[in-house]
C-alpha cells in the first residue's frame, strides 16, 4: 500500500500580485504559464467564484496563499497540481 498520502506541492513564482489575503488560507485556481524570460509562473483565473466550475477544468492546480499574506509578482508560492490529488 501507499505509505505517504500527502500530496506533493511545488514552489512556483507568482506571475501576479494581489493584496493581503484575509484571516483564512486561500486556494486560487491557477495555470502554469511561461513568462517572457522563459520561466514558469502561476497565473490565476480572473473569476475565482465558487460558482465558476469552468475554471477548474482549465486550471493546472491550486496556488496556496497563507492567511494575511500579500502576493507580489515573483513571490514563491506553494503550487498543488491537480495530478497530485488524483494519485
């Protein structure tokens, strides 16, 4: 059997900025994109509403933003690929 059930998260640079999150951890639906310098970065879907399931089908995974944390472009975030949730 499987001995480690914890999904693997990877550090990936944010390709966006946003103000400090609230008092709870946030999970943003994101896609992996290559920027002009050739580096992979996270790009969030504009509409993160729970009623927009279409962004789930196109997303590569979730960016994890800890509570009370602003994000600046280039900040390293934990990225949880959906493939890790299916294993």
